[in-house]
C-alpha cells in the first residue's frame, strides 16, 4: 500500500469563478482543458463545476508543495469523470514531474459544492 506523502485542500467561491469566466474568454481556455469545459458546460450550473475543478488544481499544487506560479500550467492538472464515477486527476508532463519530485506516484481527488462554494481535496501517495 502506498503511503500518503502529501495532502491539499482548496475552496473557491462559485460567484468569483463565474466572474472570471465572464470577464475574458481566455481565462477558461488557459485554465480548463477542452474535456473539462465540455463537462462543466453540459451541467445546469456550470460555474459550480468549474469552481470545483479550479479548487482541484490548487489543491493538487498544495499536495505536491508547489506554488501556483511555479511553472505548472493549470491545464496540466485535469479533472476527468467517466459516467457517474468518481472524479480522477489526469496529469500533463509538468504536473507528473512535480508528483514524482514529491515522492509520489498517484494523486486522488474528491470534490463537493454547496452554499455558493466548491471544495476539492487531493491526496498524493
Ligand atoms: C456521490 C454523490 C452522493 C454526491 O452528491 P452530492 O452530495 O449531491 O454532491 P457534492 O456537491 O457533494 O459533490 C459533487 C461531486 O461529487 C463527485 N462525485 C459524483 N459521483 C461520485 C462518486 N460516485 N464517487 C465519488 N465522487 C463522486 C463529483 O466530482 C461531483 O462534482 P462534479 O460534478 O463537479 O464533478 C452523488 O453524486 C450520487 O449519489 N451519485 C450516484 C451514486 C453513486 O455512485 N454513489 C457512490 C457509490 S454508492
């Protein structure tokens, strides 16, 4: 069994994320993969799901001990969901490298949204 080597949590105000999405078209393209955008936009309240995914990206950075400006593009940390299943993280090269440098081989994520906030918790092991 793999040992836990890092944890990270983040909370995002849904309204704030919605404002960032409205302000510029580039924001969504810079932060969310095509697959993430398709998932969120197909939901009744897209901003909740975008906010949860933003939180997941920041929680991952905390779990591997990286700052948000330290060279890992947020696009390299992707939340994917198959059907009704639990969300999973797919990592691009820069994020996979950070995971390895943290001494971990996998990253687990869980998401929740309620009361105008979205939260994500990441464990790396
Ligand atoms: C899992 C579940 C209870 C969460 O419901 P909820 O409390 O209304 O929702 P929350 O706001 O706390 O969490 C929503 C997030 O839960 C996550 N989630 C959904 N199904 C999940 C599952 N089966 N396992 C883990 N996480 C799940 C999703 O990431 C979702 O966010 P997203 O749509 O932005 O990706 C609900 O989605 C459900 O009943 N799903 C179907 C039944 C199921 O598969 N249950 C688990 C096995 S018995």
